[in-house]
């Protein structure tokens, strides 16, 4: 279980982001989701495979590239979407 702390942090950040989106704060929630995925990319790039646990899917380069692409997409989406009118 101690090996899975990176995954638990990423899942916690993702769950927090989804909860914020559910509370009708789309931009902030997407930004939190993007930061959680960005953290996953950072952890995958820095830590050895035996310490990353279930964040290992393919090769390190492919995992980091996919995670960075997803993170940047979410972060850009959260910045580009116009604020809700209210």
C-alpha cells in the first residue's frame, strides 16, 4: 500500500476536481483536474518504476507524454472557457 501514494494523491486530486465541477465551478474544477494529471506526469517522470506503483502503464516516455498532453489540454480548457454568467 505504501507504494501507491502517488496514485492515491492523483486520485484524490482528481476526485476533488470532479467534486468542484459538480458544485458548478467548472473552470476551477478543470484546473484542479489538470493539476492532478500534471502531478501524475511529474511523479512518473521523476520516480523509479518500483516507487510509482500503478501509474506505470507503458514506457516512461510514453506515459509522461500522454499525461502532459492531457494535463495541458485540461489546463488550457479551464483558461479558455468563458466564465459562467450569473
